[in-house]
């Protein structure tokens, strides 16, 4: 009974123009890099400094800054300056929800999928 497990979509998803489909694919491509994904995950809870992100993900400041520039250009993270420091956070609830849903999905594991198939 997989049908009962599927969460209903409140509104049908709109058709995407070619440009919007390309932008969406680019966002997923950016998140397909494990380092960039870990950087976004570090920003989910709220504003965090570049140094703290670098420490959490185990990358150099310059590499984290490079990844943040790409993520910011794709509107996946936003920057806030406080004095001389810049803090980064997930751009909005859309980004937080997509990431949280996918983390939850991965956490279910194949055992969950097998149980659903048996129902």
C-alpha cells in the first residue's frame, strides 16, 4: 500500500520553463557535491561564520569561501555581515525543507523501502 505513504501535494506543481528547469538542475548539481552539501547543512540551523563552517566540514577557509560564493549565486545560502565577519544561513524555508526532507529520506534506509514494498 504505497499510495497511503505518499504525502499529498497541496497544489499541483507548475510546469517549468526551459530556463527554470535549467536553474533547478543547476541547484541540484551544486548540492550534488558532498562538500557543498555539508556546507549547506552547516548553515541550516542559522547564521554561522565562514571559519566555523570550515571547521565543521574540515575544509580550508578559501575552499569554503569559494563554495559559498557558488551557493550564494544559486540563492541556496544568504550572507549577513556583522562588523568584519560574514555569517551564512540557508536562504529560506524552501532550502531548509528540501534538505531536511532529503536527509530524512536517506535516513530511512533501504529497510524502510523494503517494508513499504511488502505492504
